[in-house]
């Protein structure tokens, strides 16, 4: 198996890895509600990296929570999917719109 073949077989998460810390910081500064943060991060990552990468990051986060100090939660994945959908359906076309749209669904 060559390096090119290996890349083609799995999702490329480079874009998400490069952007995730920044969008998490934006989401944390905007809301203290966990589901709002999941929605916002996924929406912003979808705008920058695409839906597959954004959902892959959400799934990886929940897998990490299963084996680490966090607590895996299927509702987190639902919030991730909402964020992806907001960007994919073009209801949010900027980071600010992601935050505003996620506020409509997840607020505390």
C-alpha cells in the first residue's frame, strides 16, 4: 500500500485538525451550553472543511470521551449533525451565523 492509496481510503482530517482549536475557542467564548458548542463547532468546521470532516471530528470526540475522562453522549452527535446541517443547507454562511443559528436550537 502506498501513501497515496492510504490517503484515498480514509477521510482527510487535516483541515479540521488545523481549524478545530480556533473554532472551539470561538464556541466556548460564545456559549457555556455544551450542545450549543457542539453545534457551533460542527457548523464552523463544515464551512471550512466540509460535512464529512466535521462529522468525523464529532465522532472522534465521542470515541475519545468513551475511553477518556469525558462522557460520551449521543445527544452531542445530534448537536454536531445539526451544526453540519445548518452549514450544508446554507442557513449559516459564516462563523457568526453558525453561532446565531445554533443559539436558536441550543440555549440555556
